[in-house]
C-alpha cells in the first residue's frame, strides 16, 4: 500500500492530510527515496579505496623527493663549510676510515679532533676544542643531544660518508649519502659531491 492515494473526487490523502488536486504522484514501493543498493555501496567503497591508495602513494613519493632535495642542500652547505675549514687550516679535515660521519661532525662543529688526527675527544659541545664552521640542525645529529660518538646523518637516517682526500675528488674530499639505495648495488641513486 502506498502512502499517497488518489481518491475518486480529485482529492489526495497523504499521511492524514487531504490535498485537492487533479493528479497525484505515486511514490515507489521501496519506501525511502534516497536508499542505496548493495552494489552501489560496493562501487562507492571501491572508488574510495582506490583514491586513498593513489593519495598515499603520491604522499610517499613527495616525501622521498623532499628528503633527496634536503640531502642535496645539506651536502652543498657542508661542502661550503669544509672549504672554509680548508681556508683556515690549509687542509680539509683528513679522514680515510670506512665511514666519516663522526669526523665530519668534528670538522664542522669543532667538537674534539680525535677522529681527524688529534688527541682531543668529542665532548658533545660544538666548538669545545676548535672553531665551528657550521651549525648543524638537531635532526642532522645522531645521537642528539651530542656526545663523544655523535655522527652527521642524512634525511633518510643514514650516516653521511666522508673521505679526505677523496677517491673521486682526489684533490679535495668525497661527501655522499646513500639515500634509500642499497649501498652495494645501487650507487647511481646516491647523493654525492662528485
């Protein structure tokens, strides 16, 4: 039974009200006019899931691009600071070990010099035993606050690598980040100063 019925005299009864009219509109037998079917709900849910996946993958891509750009900027800034170090000391901070993140920290901040040929260990206080050539942001240091083992890290959480004299830049230094690459296989994705 529908909720709208047309009487014989041209009157419409609707929910207890009587309306004079020459015609009447019949409602569908489903009841509510805005009801969705199960298939419509599945289609809408699928579209929402697909759009969410696209947005999340785009966000990840943008974050990786931002981290790469930040690493390139940090390498350029550290290179300029190392040039200032050389202008004052006639040499770059020498380091020939396997990973120079701690030596890089010491050379840039002036906190100790044990990893670059001296006898003063890092104290965790930049400028404690030498001139500071660059103020490193807290997110560039690990551990933070600084201590005797502090290293300079890239935006991906890896240590920056430093060699002086360099293998690729034999008259200066090599400074690079492995970024998100596999260090043994994908050197083309490294961010470097050569």
